[in-house]
């Protein structure tokens, strides 16, 4: 592979393990498409017997990124470039460090759709020029670093479960909370992104509540001690120890994203253990 690795140095990129830009042997020219608007699919309708049209809902299509770079007199790197930038090779992650784009350090998932590599006298002299078209089905640009937070209950119940009742009841002496109250989550970016929740048992029918909008996700499952429940909102999937659990959401559940700004979440379940909660991870997203 290329001798240097991606470190987030400004105006560098990495695709399939190949570094584009200094200090490697690949000179990255001006890339395009990162800040271009993705194509739009619209449901506009022509007005009958009137001027103009009726505007419908717009949906973003795919994103196309154009890369131009030159490989300088390095046969090993040239071989890597020919192998990695191969149309039909499938999706790979493009990491990029461009000031002002996706927080300065971002990524997207794309595949090679076109590649042009003239083999003239300059190529024979050891300067191979490439023009590559990358196609990303998801047009959003994501932060390269994943963010994490802990979602906690709003009103701790103490160290004893609520049901079944047992005597003597374990009551808090002076109302002191045994866990910290939920904290607001700050989400960067300029477009919604879809988080992934991880909940470790024991919990019964865990709920994630968006306190600002009232949206909630309730999983109607009992998760035994040390087993792991994963709720992937982007994939619309509920997994218990990695195995799908279809139809586990309650009827009032809604798949909701993280919107840029402040997100106020709350966790709850029927068991009511003091240490209950959910870990959430996400990447800020930009268009």
C-alpha cells in the first residue's frame, strides 16, 4: 500500500487504504462534488389549464465525487491505485480532510463508477494521471469521528425494581438520586443523522423518549442480564445479541433521527434498576 497513512492532514484523502495527497507519492488535484448539491427526485405535478406546476416533495438522490490525482514514479502505489480504483469493486469509505467541509474531517461511502488513466509519454516517464468518478448512494457527508453519549432515566427509582413488590421496600432516605439525570446531547452538522442505541440487560421493555418532540422507541422485549440489545434507527433494525427481532417495537414507536442542535433524550424500562440506561453513538451529517 501507499507508504504514508491517512492522518487528517488538510487536503488529503484516503480510499481503500491508498493515501491521496501529501506526504504520499500521490498528488491530489482539485476534487469536486463534496459541496455540490446532490441530484433531487421531485414529485412536482403540472397544473391543468393553468400556468406553472404544483410543487411536490423533494428527495435527495445520490452524490457524485470527481477525483483527479497523479501517481509519481512509485510502481507499488500505482499497482494499489489500479486495484483499489477499479469499477465494480464495491463500496469503500472515502475519508477526507478538507477545511470547511464536514467539520474539516469527514467521510462517505462510495464506489468507483468511472476511471480514466491516459498512458501517454508522461505515464511512461513515471507520472500516471487518473480521473475517477465515485458514486455514493447516501449523499450525506459524515463526521469521520463517531460521537457517543449515555441516555439516562429522568426519575431514578432507586436500587430496587418496581415490580414485583417486595417487603421491606428499598426506599431512598432523603430523595437522593442514585444516578445522574439525563443530559442534553449536542448534535453537529446541518442535516438529520440516524443513531444506534446499545442497551445491556437486565431491562424489560426499554424505551428511548425524545423529550422535545414526544417521539419514542419502545422495544417489547425482556433482555436478560449481560445480554445486549441493539436498536439501529438508520437500518430500522432491532437486534438481540446480533440476531434480528422482528415486530418487537410497540405500536406507538417512531423511528426518529438526531436533528442538528440540542437533543433531549430519556431512558426508561419496566424493571427499574438503578443502573439502567442506553449507550448511543452517531456521526454528525452534512449535505
